[in-house]
C-alpha cells in the first residue's frame, strides 16, 4: 500500500489500532479493534471491553488491511468520519 495523505480520508472502523502517545497517560498502550468513531473519539475494543480514546490528544498506530502500520496524529482525524472523506488534504512536505 502506498502511504499518502489520502489515508486520513479512509475508514478506520475495523482496523487494529494502538495508542502510541497520549496526554492521558492511562491510554498509552491500549490496543484493539476500532469498533466505532465519533467526531472527537475512537471506541476501541480492548480485552472484551470498550475504551473511548480522545483523538485530539493522542497519536495512533493503525494496522492497515495489507499489514502496513501507519502512525497518524489524532489531531488530523478530528471531525465526523463522513465529513473527513470530503476534506481537502494539504501536503505538509
């Protein structure tokens, strides 16, 4: 899979996610499948328990469908999932 800014516009429900960094120390290291997404949070199923993680204060590692692991800052993902698809992405590099 080619890593492009368009990954931010993709669907994250069903992917495996890990919280790599967070302002909330108790959230660091949470790993599981993304079962739902709201404007400001991801809901991750971790050990048969749903954990709600704030997007804007966290950095996530997502395992894409082809096995590639991508690190994404949650600040880039804030917003309703259906609106994120329409959002124009500016390249920062």
